[in-house]
C-alpha cells in the first residue's frame, strides 16, 4: 500500500519537476557586507514565534538539510541587555543554515544584537517587519515599521553596517490595503542595505485572514534587484510550484504547513531538485516522531514540555486512521508518563 503511494508520489514529483525546469537555479545567492552566502535550496522554513525553537528546527532539518531555517523572533533590546542569549547559543550546535530573526524599533539595539548573533554563528540576520501582534506593533516593531519607512530604513542601514553576513527583511504587503505601497517600501529596504526580501502576501490588517496575494508579490519581484522569497499559503507541492510560477520569486517560505507536516520543506525541496529518493514517513514513523518530539521537549523544558507538546500533538495527530482518538487521549493525558505510554502503545499496535 505504502509502496504504491510512494510510486504515485515519485511520478508526481517527476512531473512537477519537469514543470519547474523553466526556472533553472537550485539555490539562492545572498550578498553580505563581506561575507556572502549561498543557500543550497529555494525552500525555507519561516520563523514562528513560540514554535520554531531548537527542537522544532531539528525536526524540520531531518528532511531539509540544505534549507534556511530561522530562530523565533528575538527582541533586540533583550540581547543588548544580555538576556535571551540562550536562543543564540543554541544555534552553534545546529547543522545547516540558521537565520536569526530580530525585532525592535531602536537601530542601535538592533545593531548590537545583530553583532552578537553574527558572533554566535548566524547564517544571516533577518529583520522582522511583518509581525501583526499588537504587543509588538505598539512597541513600533514588526509590521509597525511599515508605518515608519524612514525608521525601518535606518534600522536596516545600522544593522548592515554592524555585521558582515547578509541582512534581510521579512515583511508583508503593507499595513492595510489603502495604505500599502509594497513596492516603494521594498525599494527603500533594498537601498538601505537589505540583501534579500521575504514578503508574506497579506497586509497587517488581514493578519492571517483571506488568501495570500501572490500576484502582488510578483509585482515587487519584477522591480527589485535583490532576491525575493514569497510566503503565504504554501502548504503543498502544488502550491509551491504555483507560487514560484506566479511570483517568479527566487525562493519560497513555508510557515504553518510544517506544523502539520514537518517534512514539507524537505519534500518540496526534493521535488525542486528532482531528488526521487525522498520518502515520506510511514504512519508508524509519524507517531514515533510525535513521541520523539514530546521526549525532546520534556528533556529541554521538564514537565512544562507536555504543555508545549500539546500544541504540536494537536497539529500532527490528524489525517490518519485513529488520529482523532489518539489526539483526544493525548490531550486528556494528565502527566508526561501517561502521554508517553499512550504513544508507545499506539506504536506497538501499528
Ligand atoms: C504562530 C505563528 C507565529 C509566527 N511567528 C513569526 C515570527 O516570529 N516571525 C515572523 O517573521 N513571522 C512569524 N509568523 C508568520 C509566518 O512566518 C508566516 O509569514 C505566515 O504564517 C504566512 O505563511 P504561511 O501561510 O505559510 O503560514 C508567525 C505565524 C504564526 C502562525
């Protein structure tokens, strides 16, 4: 049964790869102020606050050895004050390219934090200009910077002058439909020193509602000279190919799709590279992965790890026979030991 599924998958991969052959490069070159980088993949995993921690990144990395992954966004003022440093120290032991994402409205704090991140081994520094959360925008960070393009440019400029590695910006189409001039904002960030732009195809007003507008991302791609990564609603191979074709972007970024399928970034990367040996995890492997994720979170966080794991269980325990019952059992489990036992019993039964 699974052999047949893999054959269908491989055939699909080949067809999609042929479709994709009109776009030639496999990776993305990103310039820096001294240290330029090459990402050997067009597919990246987005920063996800409260999610893209070391344990999550390790999971994504298993299938996506070449892809650019990101830390959760880190408040630069905290790094400046010597806090949150664990989030930087973690990346030293990790394999593959990891971008450190920073947010703040203070250019000096951002420059100091960026230098610390570079020293800790960041592959690049990404500046968050897209987070819609009120607690961030009221501090003039995240998408709040869309309302202050001069300040945003000043931040990019200061950060670029403080590090050798590439400085990039992740943003949205604008603050709201009426106020958004995506292109002039993008060009301003490019002039200020950004070496790559990621655009989530929604405005801040939309938050995560409606559909990501890839056509608008395409309009920006036509006019800027730095590489562009398209983001928003790419949650399958088909969507990835379609988005690349519509936007003509240099790469794509997966966000929420990986919550359900942590292999998605690697799966899409394999298709784009024509790597036919890529195999999806079996049902048993999927359940083993949930157990492994839980155990790693417990190792890092103690009993609190179960609470974090519940979020992931809720996403990952879906779409296979018995997943609903398993999910409910795990959600009801009162302690880590019980959750581990439920998973172990399920694995034995598969
Ligand atoms: C729970 C959650 C946390 C997020 N945290 C961040 C973050 O820290 N930095 C950032 O730039 N974007 C963050 N985002 C936005 C995503 O990176 C991405 O741009 C967005 O989800 C659209 O992509 P998708 O449709 O593939 O999910 C977050 C999104 C979600 C749902």
